[in-house]
């Protein structure tokens, strides 16, 4: 599984992307995000504010209860501002 972090989430995790094997017992985006938060405590801090971080599964925005598979690409995005 490929995990990608964008904008300031990249700084919080210390990487722009990483390849992982989907851990046993992880079936949803929410469970994956919680597991990633254990690996990257500053990412967990960002996730603590519910609704701030968005997630895309295979380039489509999804809700936290979306199912994940080992061959998926998951991307996490902070809020976007424009001007």
C-alpha cells in the first residue's frame, strides 16, 4: 500500500510518501489513520481535530469508514485555502 502525505502533513510525518504492508486487522481508512498515528505521533495530533484531514482512496475522496486493501493508494490532505 502506498501512503501519501501532502502539505504540512508531510512535515508532521517526516516523509511525503511511504510503502507499507496493510497490517492485520486494519480494514478501514479510520483504522489505518489511527495505526499511522501510532507510527507518526505528530500525524496523530493532526487527526485529533476531526474533519480537518481529508483522505483520498485511489484518487477519490472517501469517508473514514471506506474499506482499504493492500494494493490501494491512500492520500491524506489538510484543508486547502485559496486566494
